[in-house]
């Protein structure tokens, strides 16, 4: 568990992530692939909350705008990942960004 201040943005992130995860669950992708995306989304949430803790001024900005900025070119660099993990994470973040764009139409 993080800080008490992390709960509201964390809940907003879950609300942003849920439609994407439901879309994946309804897809024809394998359970292993879906689980990999779920794990990557969990990592994205952790990185997002870490960013808020490194720069508390970000807490005053809309969560959706910050999230889009964070995944602008794939995902943010993971702190403890090898190249393959980072590539998988970036792929999930690009898919998520594309999903958000298509959902906004």
C-alpha cells in the first residue's frame, strides 16, 4: 500500500484502465497475453503514482491528461526491467494509448 494521498488518483487510474482491460478480456488473445498486459498496466499504475510522489505539483493536474503524457511514446522507463520487459511494457502502453484515442471518437 502506498500513501493515503495515492488512493484518489489510484482510483481514477483504475477507472481509466478498466475499459481497456475489459476489452482485452473480451478479445481472442491468449490468457498468457492478456495476463502480460494486465501486469504491464499494474506497472504503469505504479509508475504513475511514483511520478506523483516525485513531483507533487502533478497532483493538481487532470489524471487523464497526465496519463496520456506519460504514455506519449510508449511507457515510461521502468526502474527494474530488462530490455524485453521494457519492450513488452512499451507495447502495452502503445496499445492502451491507441485504445484511448479510439474510445474518444
